C-alpha cells in the first residue's frame, strides 16, 4: 500500500471538484447596525478534507519531520513564500520536499487568507500531488 494514498486520492477530485471562493459582503453598508464583514474564503468540503488529511499524514509520518517544512524547503533552495513555492521545479524534488511544499501551502492559509486557494487554483497542489505519485 502506498503511504501517500491519503493525499494522492485528491488528484482526480482537484480536477473536477469545487475548491472554494472569496465571500465578499455586498449586503451591509458599514453602518453600526450593518457592519461590513471582512472578505473570507469559503472552502469546499474537499479542501477541508484535504487539509485534515495533510495533518493526519504528518501525524502518522513523524519521521518525515514535516513540522520543519520551512527548513526542508530552505535545504532544497526554496523559500516559504508564494513565488518561490509556485515556481519550484518539482521534477527532481524528493517526497519530503514535495510534502513540505504541501504543508507550507496549508500552513500559509493561517497567516494569509486565500493563500491555499491560490495554490489550488494555480495548479500547484495538483502538480505537487502528481510528483508525489510519480515518486512512489
């Protein structure tokens, strides 16, 4: 059994399922009675499941040290930032580094709302999962 199945199963889903979208408050006018809600991303159930499975994989594979995703990226001459991660040539990266990219993308959402949506919509998550698939 392939240990990456928990994540690779998302390859066909990403190609067909809804990812999410920005929710922007167009109903309220900003008065005290009707404050405008900050824009946020409404993620699909598939994305919520993906995030949970990334953390489950990390929990079950402590030897991969994915909580050190920033260091792993740095060791592979990548930065934990959108441009560096998006432009990464994954064709020669090992599984640990590809998983660090995925973990980095998931963690980025905690600091910058919409970051994960961008990684999905730009095709990065799919590309990284396909690379994982080719490694095993």
